[in-house]
C-alpha cells in the first residue's frame, strides 16, 4: 500500500516528463471525442507517460561505432547497454546495466575506456548484467569523460555492446545537485531530482535501489519504466518493468 508521499513523488515525476514533452497543437482536432477531455482522476495513473523528452540522450549512435579496446567480436546474440549513447552522471561509482537475450551466458567482461575509447582503464568479470562501479577501481573524476561496454566473457555466446559514453558532471552544477539531494527526505525525492537534472545513471540507480528494498514497489517500477521509455535501446527494459511489477 503506497504512502501519500510516495504517490505524490510518482505523480511529480510523471508530470515532469509529460510537461517537458513537445507541446500540443494550438487547436484540437474537430473530430476529437468529447470523452478525451474528461480523464478519470479518481486514482493516480500508474502507467508512465510515453512522451519523449530531451536531455537524457546527448548524442545519437555514432556512425560505425567506437572501437572497443581489448574487445573481441563474437557470433552470438548482441549485448545491449541500458544507457544513453552519451549520458550524464553525478555519482562517481555509477551503476552500469546491460542485457542479452542469451540465457546461457553466465559471465560478462566489463570494460571502462578513456575518452577516445582506445585505452582500457578498468576491466573486470561480472556474474550478471549489472555492475556497481567498485570503490577500489580507478577513480572516476568530476568532469571526466569515459566510455564503457560489456560482452559475454565467452565471446562465441554474444557480441560486445556498442560503447556508451558517460560524462561526470562538474562544478558549479555538481555542487547544486549535491545541495538538492542533501535536502531530499527519501529515495523517491532523490530519484526525482536526478531525473529533473537529466542524470540518467543516478535516476535509474535510485529506482533500482528502491526495488531492491521492495520488489513489489509499483511506483518505483512505473517511474523506472518511464525513464527506460525515453531511449530506443531500453524499451524492452521498460516493458519488463510494466509487465512484471513484482519481479
């Protein structure tokens, strides 16, 4: 059962994404049904909006992709990185997520690369499809620009993911975000702030933390799905959040 504050936080983020989408036409269609102007307001809308907003994706996929230092090409299924091709983060230990349809894959190789995508700065094996960047790994710097990717450790099982670029925000913006989240009373408010600032990695991670604490949290599922719906490469992840709210 949701608390009033959790539902309010959910509605606030849903309103944010909807409000920042493209404005409607100045005149409604003449044949528009009258019932469309009278939505049911007796309960909060849990399905996230489908409107696309700008700011999460800073660049389209580069033509030809980025050469991955140390990566090998496989003949299996592709790995999809669940992130913008170029996105922003506040936290210096971000959560990286990816997916692959091959259920036989037991281990992945994660690589962090420099801003050119040529030099591997960090590499590790991962049992699963996510990695919280370790505290003992080479430190990420505010203002830093990096690429990252993941692929099955056994290359025959799958292809490496198209590298994603991650930008770490620097001052003065960094100090402003720090001030805002320091005043946030709960994780839902922190997630809303990160989404408002278009900090993809932090917003998704915060909703993921909420779901790790309560797998049946429908508000967190809906709002994480709202974020996933903003990118073509994360549409399947959005569908899973909406179809499996208790998983």
